């Protein structure tokens, strides 16, 4: 059981550089061959309407992504540091760190330009000073870039890619139609040391002017949840499979358009004598509202033609074959994570993909969505060292004295604090950045979730709690998750815990859950419960029900990946009364008021999909997700869940 606590897991809405894709990638450029930029010409870009709040989209202005769907354009500068807008529930309390509500890398332009409601989404000022990564040397317009040979070459490369894909054709604008203007967006791609390795230019349509039902119908495109990717990595590590990484160059240019869409000729590439002509799109462009959907449809049909089956429980994960002949692919927009039992099958798949699309073969997976991945014969490690260092720099604590724990033991904070208020934008910026760090740092989940409760009116008390987290991060830069090799361990074990009435503002409790695939931690959650529990038994019961829903999804996903039926998940709970309530309709006086949905665990136990068992409180590994602990207990649990300094790689104990 637990006693007090808070919330956290990552329902992060990723804020990424809106138009860029693939680290290895950019490919090149279309336009009729005659559309070469005339030297010395200076066609200024079409003017953008004045922004209502912060910001005309400009490179590399970040934009929060919509949960579960993709919409403006792909971003894939793996060396970038992303910042997160913080999604909050109506009461501003829910933070879900591991269950990232399917974070996507783009967002519709009308949402970028429109006002950000509070408390629905924590407001951000989308100016350059809010970036973790500096954009030094990156032009904001075509006029700034045209005088530089490197940027001109990058634009020509983009135009070559458009031409190769037969993206458009010259046409007259029909009556009743409007032509969308285009914009150049520029990005310097850097390696992990911050050295510029590529100048990249992206031609983007100003799709925010499109109207749903008129200019497009569907915009949704699925991407793999971070948990799904961790399941793939854990499964591969346990079985000794290698995991590879491929990137589709200019992915959105491959999507076929069903709608009739016209765009203006791009700045700097207007055909002399045909200035009044427009371009009718045959394929999608970055920035169009339907571009993510068009690309996903294209990739999905391609994979199906190659014999892959889409997972029924994760639309961005595909499998071909099973047993000793399994090949698995996880998709995040234009990034493919590939693994399987036979290297020859993996290489054959990569060859087919290269023949179908312009691809970058990035070799063994080493850097994915800001996460550093190291693979060797003993296992796989995940960490975000470079990202963590930049967050500490952002907080101005580079030379601080490290802390042993992320939060003072039994710390209690309130929304009604009378302390002096601090800059809410800076507070949200740091906390939002920390939230993405939780993807490989479950030890931060509770603390980050707790300080996320005070986004609307942070004070110096809340700011001190954030600084304590940064001091802890500063002393644990190299910590991350380690997945050891352990064949035939592909089964789930879960831990469920709760405090009771730990939130002093609402008297609500905090649920904490962990799930291991064998010895690999792949899912964690620390979240404030939606209702007030009248007893510790009730709080534990609610937490166990929440854990059982996650257990079902994970078991079914693993079944899809292995081509077998879902197996029962063992769930360990440290409350005997909660187990009795789950297994038998007892304690009527204590349970008659509990909402029906929280009795879902009973059906899971009855059908055998979840097997709940008692565990001593001293062995409850989810305890650190429900409250702040003292140094000794915290460090013990941190080691037992498989978090180590990456150089140590010590196996944890369950």
C-alpha cells in the first residue's frame, strides 16, 4: 500500500519542430526541372497573416501535437530537444507519464495560430526564446536564406524530391477554387555533439487555411505509443534480436491525394512567364491537413502487400510470420523500428523498402525520438542523457549540488499557496520538458506529476520543488533503463499500489502501477484518482482496476507480436482487503457506493485474464509512484525496477 502521493506518467503532448522529418533524411526536391532558382532573384515569401497570439509558424517553432492524430507535418530531427505543452484535465490534475496519449509529432496550423485555452492546455509562448534548442543560423524566411549557398542547395534538394515524386503539375486555377500559399522552413541538423551535419529545407503548405469537409475529410494518422516501442525493444533484448532503424525521406510527399488541391508556386522557384499559373497537387505536401493520413494509408497498403498484419491493439505495429520466422515493425510517422528472429528476413525487408521509397538506412537503432539506445550481446539500455543535461541548463542549475531524491520526503504542496507567484510560462516550460524525460526515467514519474498539478498558478514553493527535481536529475544524468537478455521470459508481471487521500487540495488518492516484461520495465503510471476514496481499501481497489485495464492491453499486444493468444497477467497488490473485495462481493457497506467501472477487475479475475496476488508492502515496487520516499527506500526501489547507471547494467531483483 502507499500513503500519500500524486500523479504522473506522460500524457505528453509532444512539441516538436513542426515540419522536419528524419535525421538521415531529407531528400530532395521537385518542381518541374525548369523551376531552378534564378541566381540573384529574390522572390520574397508570401506574407503570413499577423498572428493572433504567439506566432506565425516559422522554423523551428515548436507546436504541441494532437493526441492520437497527426496533422501538419512530420518532424524528425533526432538531435532536437523537444518541449512539451502540458495536457491537463478539466481540474488540471491528471498527468500520465507512461501512457502518453499517443503523442504525435505534428499539430494542425489553425490550432497553432489559435488561442490556447486554459486549463485545457497549458499556454505557451511559441517564440524562439522558449526553445530548449537554440536555432542560431536558421533563417526564418526565404529572403534570409536565398543569399546562402548551403541553404540554396538545400532548397534545390527539396525541389528535386518533389519532382521525383511527381507531386504536382502546372495548371490554371479553376473558378471557385483557391490556391494555398507555400512557405520555406529551414533547419540545421546536428549530431549528438551539436555539430551541424546537414542544412535542411522543407517546402510547406499553409494548410491552416483548409476547411474540413471542403478541402479534406480525414486527418488522423496513428503512431506507435512509446510503451509499444519499449515492448518491442524489451522483447528483442530478451531474445537477442537486433533492432534496426530506417527513415523515409520526405515521407509525406509519397501520400496520394484524393481531393483536388491547388497551391501557389514556391518562393524562389516561380516559372518565368507563367507567374499566374498554379500547381495542382497529385501527392501530399507537408503542412496539408490530410498529409499525415495520406502518407499513413500509403505505408499501410505497402506493408500489407508485403504480407504484414496490423496489430489489432496497436495500429502502428505490424507483424509478418511468427515463431522462428517473425518480423516486427513499429511505425512513428516516417521512422521504422525493425526487428525479427532472422537477420536475412530483416535485410530482405529493408531492401524492399528501399526499392519502394527513398529511405535512409540508419543501421542499428541508436537514437529514437530523443532516446539514446545502446544494444549489445548482454542487453539493451535506454537513456536521455543529453536531453537531461539541457533541461538542467534550462533551469540554470548546471553547477548545482545534486540531490539524492527528486522530492523531499512526504512533501505536501497546495494550489492555495500564499507564497509569491513565479513566471508561469517558465515553470510550465521546465515541467513540460521534464515530462518527456519520464519516458526513460520512471524514478521521476511521481515528482514530475506532482509539480504538474500547479501549472496554472505556480509559486516559489512549487518552483523550489521543481528545482529539487532538477538537482536530482543533475546527479543522475547517466541513469536509464536496462533490458537484460533473458530468453523465454515473454510474460508480464504487474504491480499496483495507492496512497490514501494524499492530495491536500482534493483529498484524492494517487495510483501507481508498474509492468515488467520478464525483467524489463516497459510501462509505469502515477496518476491521481478521479474520485475520492473513502478508505485505503477502496483506493487500492481503484488502483488495481486501473492496472487491470493496462494489463489486458499489454497482454493482447504481446499476443499480436508473437502470434499467439494473450496470456494471463500476474498483478501483485499489497492490500488483502482490496484483493478480497476484488475476488468476492464482500464488504457491502464499504463497496456499495463504488462506481460500476471500478468493478471491472472482477470480470478480469473471473475470466482469468488477470491473476491478482498479495505481496508484502516491503516488496511493493510501485510504492515510489504514489508518494515521495526517503533516500534509502527510494534508491532501493530504483535499483530493483532496473534503473541503473548505464555503465553498470546490474540486473534488478523482482
